[in-house]
């Protein structure tokens, strides 16, 4: 019996597709609310559909539906005809706060929802929208750091565990080069552990400003210096660091770019100095993490596995290349040694 005449086989319900279709609308609602800065307006007192639409000259029906849909998404709460921000919206959805998450989400929308991803997969031409390794991504990064800036103690404690597992302990005179540092929670954890630790941070200037503020809040700014600019071209110096750290940045670079950066780090390390690479790796990626999100934002990056990192590190001159799996943190840093 062919499939056309087999009426006894019930068609499966398109459950997954229906769910995805709802997600598409939810994403569009979130984007509209971010563009309209709805949370800031509600917080300022435009807290009913009537007041908001009148003050902003928006369509009343659309405004009411948007506010109600945001309640369904738990990004607003409603009491009578009055809307309020919950703790999450207070923290992450007010543009004036350093913890604002909207920049990250809006930056991600620059590629989502259009047809460029299919085109990139066809041709390999990427990044789509912005590049994670260029200064244009600064707003994106600033958004991702809001969680760290909101709860520094929690994040710093976590990284003590990583350094312990790697056998790297804060001691007087330890010099660390943190490449693509962001707000530098990992290296600053070592600075906090010992006041004799010295950290050199490298990132774009605007990111460094945030990192310096973060260090000042932690009371370790006197232990920190910085180098600003492109980590592929800024001079790191020679024979002056005990540890070079690359946290969640190498997966955005091509093999050739990483080999170049690793060689610069090799030159910057003292003899027997250590390079540590923490990255999203193909062997360990969480199945709920969209891999194409990494593909979309870089020209040549990849979720390299240990063997690929080993080849890049060897090429740069490193030896004793070791994989670690810190199960508690679900991270797998790679460590290698310079032997001049
Ligand atoms: C995912 S964040 C990681 C931040 C930090 N290393 C950590 O582990 O939390 C990547 C950082 O690398 C920086 N970055 C990316 N490409 C860069 C480049 N070409 N030059 C300097 N910094 C760069 C970004 O600005 C961003 O702060």
C-alpha cells in the first residue's frame, strides 16, 4: 500500500513547529519592546496602556497587546490596568543601568530573522551582521557582561576553583596577561586572592574602561595595567609574564589567527610560563547551545577540539599541552608550557 492510500496512519501533530512558530512571535515581541524601550517608560510612570500610548503617541490597541504579551513572557507584571517591572526587568531591561541586557539582544537581532544565515551556509561567507572580533561588537560584549557586573562575588568565587584545578596560585610577583579580557572576572579573581599579583588586561579601550571600573569596585585597581587595541596586532612585550590567559575568545578566530596570537603569547611569556585557553569546544558543547550562533558572528572561528588546539599550540612552540575537565564548572581549559 502506498502512502497516499494509507489513511490508517495518523499524521503527527506539528507540535515542534507550532512551538517554534510561537517562539518567532515571542522574539518579535521582545525586539519591539526593546526598540520602544518599554520598561524604561513604564518605570518612569507611563504604566498603563492609556498613559503609555498617550505619552508616546502610539497606537492604543498595539500598546495594550504589547504590554499584555510582555506579562505572558514574565517581563512585566499587571495589577488592574497598571503594569510593573519585576526584578529581572528592573535589573536587565533598563538602558541606563550597567547591567542592561538589551544591547546584547538587539545586537543579536542584527542577524536573526533575516535570510543571511542560509546564505552564509551556502557560501561560507560570514560573519553575518557584526564580527565578534572587531570593535563593532563592543555594545554586544557590554551586554553580555551585565550578569557578571550584577553579581561579581558569585563569578569571582567560581574562577578560584578554575585556577586551583590548573595548579596556578596567586603569589607575590605573579604576572598575568589577560588577552580579550572583558571585565576580567577570571584574572581579577587571582588579583583578589593575593595583593602581590599583577594583571595586564588587553581588550578594546571601551571594554577596558569597564574592566578598570570593575577592578576599582573590587579594590584591586592598583594591581592592574592595560594594553588597548586589537589583540592580533598590539605588542604584548617579551619575556615578561608568568601566565597568558585567553578566555572564551579563541573560538572566534581562525586557526591561522590563533596560531599567530599563541606565538605572540609565547614570546611574551617567561621561560616555563603557562598559557591557559578556556573556550567553547566541540567535544563538550551543550546540545542546547546553538552552534551556528558562533558561526554567524565570526569570519573564521570554529569550536575547535583539543587535538586542533594542540596543533595550533605546538605550531607556536608550546609543549606539555594538557587538557583538563573541571566537572564542577563544566569547563575544559587547556594548559601548555613555554620551554625556550
Ligand atoms: C566572550 S568575551 C570573553 C571575556 C573574558 N575573557 C572572559 O573570559 O570572561 C570576548 C572578549 O574578547 C574581546 N575581543 C574579541 N576580539 C578582540 C580583538 N580582536 N582585540 C581585542 N579584544 C578582542 C572582546 O572585546 C570581548 O571583551
